[in-house]
C-alpha cells in the first residue's frame, strides 16, 4: 500500500507503528492521549476541533473507540487521502458499523493470514493469539466495492 509522505499517527502509544513508518521514509506526526514517552502526549484526537490534515492517518486505535476514530479521521483528511486502521477482523460485524461501511466503504481490507501477537499497554506476550487482525484502508471519496487481500 502506498501512502502520502505525511502521516499522522494519533494513537502512537510507544511508537511501534510510527517507528516502522519512519524507517520506511515517511514523515510522521505522532500523538497520543496518554504520554507514553513517545510523540506528543496529551492530544485527544477525538476532541480536537475540526481540523484538516494534509496527509494520511494511520493508527491502531483503542478498539472501543475505533468507530469514532475512523469517522474523525475521514472528517479530518482531504479527498484522496487514506486512513489505515489496524483492527480485529470482527470489526466487520455490527449494525452500527454496517452504516459506516455503507457510507464509507473501505477500499481494501488486508487480513493477516497468521495470528499476530499485539502489545497490551506496550507489553508483548509470547502467548499465541486467537485473534485475527486486519488493516482497513479507506480512501476519502472512494465509493466502489471493498477488495479483500491477505498479508504474511
């Protein structure tokens, strides 16, 4: 997936995603509600007033606020910009999210073909995971069918 050179990571945590993006040549603005020693802490993405970001937004949002993060990200970028959210496969379920997908269909959903271990509060575990994760990619203004692809 190709992204704009300027990326905002609004739930940067300890910088896991931001660091990968920087290593791949992207210019990354890293913020988080909580100061975890990386990026700019104390920035509540969901409470920021209407602002337009000249770039893409990529993050692993808190799952209970994922819908709100997606709506805010779509509102914040210009047409043609991308939003990438790392979420569970089961995010596809639910009547409330059905309306989101109808109004703003993801352009691509990348499903992990293997189970990934994710950090909980910055701590990775060696335990195997029973959770399937995906990258959901929106392009503001896209109205076509969602394409599903697999990675790893």
